[in-house]
C-alpha cells in the first residue's frame, strides 16, 4: 500500500520519493498524504508500458499532473490491454493444470484491472510451484515460456506525449534490462530524445556497476538528465531497498533538479 511504502522510505532516511505504479496513478493521493506526515518530498509519477520495435520498454513520468485528461485516457487504454493479456495468461496456466491463478493473482493486485506477471509470479510462489519470483519468470512468465503472452503496448511517441502534456518529465527506465545492442540503444535514445524524452535511469536496482558508467556516457552523449530508481516492490522482490542505491556518477544532471 502507498502508506506503507512511504513509511518504509521515511525509516530509511529517504527525503525525495517518486511513486511510479504501472499504468496507474490511483495510489498517488494516499502516498501524498503519507509523505506530508513524514516530511518527504513526493514526486507524482507513473510507469507506462511501451512497445518499441517489438521490444517492451518502460517509460517513467515524473512530476506529472495525475488529473490530466489525456494522460488518464491513455493509461486507461493501456490498462485495458493489461486485462486482456491477464485473461490469456490465466488460460495458459489452466492449460498446464495450474488452477486458481485468477483469484491467486488478484489478491496481490490493488486494482483488478492491473494484474501483471509479477502478481502471477507471487501466486506461484505461495502455491509452492516455484521457490521465488525469479524462478517463476524463468520457468513460466519470461519471454518464450509457456505462460508468457506478448502484447502491443502504447507507442513511445504516445507515452512521451502523455507525460509531457501533463507537465511531467519522461524518463527511460532501467535501460540495462532491455536486450538491445549498442547501436539499437543509441537509436532508441536518439528517438526518445527527439520525441521529448528528458532523462535516462543510470542507477537502478536492475543495473550492475558496469551499467552505471555505460548509461552515464549515454546521458552525456544525448544530453539527458540522469535518474536513479530502486524499482522497489517489496522487501523480498527487490535487489535494493529504499534509500540504498549508489550515488549517481559525477558530472550528470540529476532529474529531480530539473523537474517542472
């Protein structure tokens, strides 16, 4: 819950926090109230699912206006796609003889329209089908596995437009997770920048030390600000706890200093 997340952040000395739920802004009001109680600067955010040349990407919007009508319409359409994909994944689990995946996944999703792979992964862990989230993706939910369902998400152009139109700043999230070679990454960053993208996540829980230098160099090359994100979901599912990320490399402009 947003209140618990903010309380955990406060306990770990976090002074600035962005809440960026996937394709939804419903938790921001509660997070904002909790942040005010704990003296934390809360940045309104969202993480939008995007398809770019057949590859799923995540574009984070920071400093958005969650009441923006165009942004909300876009997010609603994206959530509709999530619901359809979830039904196809449920059918795939049933074909494997794994029953109860709908109810099992829903218990981990605050919004039943937003059931995603992580919720199914948690269900598999609770049922003893796999030992942990990583194994659930490796055996069932990752690309090419029996319960993986590809989907065409929002376009990169649309996601950046929704974010910028709401007064926010568009950030390419955890680029080290995408199976792109150097030429493809440069093509992505060039297009992202030209569409109005403003920052790249340099430090992430998904990144290793060699990624920090590589994406710092990309930020400098393309004139992008630098972001840092824990991608924190829960104490048992995240590589880094809140407030435990390394510092950004020197010589970069932190994105939180350029937000509107």
